[in-house]
């Protein structure tokens, strides 16, 4: 089987899962975007996915992401990993959406980078659902203040929230808590409608909780060989 055929088959399987989840949740399929997480995979795979109709690609390493974005247009680039402050200006020069904004200092530097590049970057606020500092994310009660800072920062647009389900926890319960945070944010900022939640193992629970963006890697691209990790 060619790599193109492999990716097409994987996409078909993931699409069927998303469609079933949307039907079960009583949501239209077009309410949920698939972000294929291509981190560590070669540019050739990104090109194949674009040819197969994928319009959103996710990366988490600045240099790799910058090189791919420079080589491939016609897709929306999502930065889905933790952003180091010293890399933020670079990330703002190519990322269309940054999913992992969780501290005031990062907001300021991203905004500066976006302005320098003449761009507007969509920002999602990463919410910590377990309080683990090693996994990133702002505490839920810090989200309103962070949102206000984004709104007041030139070059940035507040898009919504993002979270990763805590390890070993029930993702349905975790994503329900994220939905509450998202609803409170929308009450103050109606334009902030994005909810980035759900990966290969828990996309169904994310859709049920109202996710608008699913960050799916292995189910689309396959298990990463050790050489790519």
C-alpha cells in the first residue's frame, strides 16, 4: 500500500468516527474541524494530506513547523504544543492558530511577533484540568484575565480554549469541565467559540462535550517509528 493510500484509509476511518460521534451528540458534522497533527512526520506527508483534502495541520516544534509552513501553503497551521517564550515571535510569524497560550508573558511576545510579521494570530487559551504544571495550562480562574489581555493585544484574536484530558482521568468528565470554562468565556467574549479538545483516544468524548477542533495524530498518520519521535 502506498503512503497516500495508507493516509486515505486512516482518514476515512477517523472521519467515520467523527461522523458517528456527531450523530450521537446531535451535532452537525461541519461543527467539528479535524486538525491532523503532523509533528515529526515529513513534509511529504503534509503535502499528501493537503491533496487528500485536509486543511488544518498541527505542529509542536518551532523550527520544524516554520520549515514546513514556508514550504507548504494553502493550509491552516496550528501550533499545538507548549510555546517557549523565546520561540513565540517565530511561532507568530507562521502559525494561524496557537492552541497553548497559558501565561501573560506569552501573550505579550506572541502579539509582538504577530505585529512584526504583519499578521493576526488566533489564540486559544490552554486550560489546566489537573493542576499539573508540567503539562501546561492556566488555572480555570485565571482564564478571564488572560482572555482580557489577549483582546487588548494588537496582532492577536481570541479564539477560545484548549485542554488535554488529565492522564488516567475520565475524559468525558474532564471535557465537561472544559465546556463550563468555555461557556463562561463566551459569556464575556461571544466570538471565542473554539474548543480544542480530543485526540486519537478520546475524540468521541470531546465531540460529546462540544469540541470544535480535534487534534488527531496517530489515528491519521500511524504510530510514529522510534526514529521520528
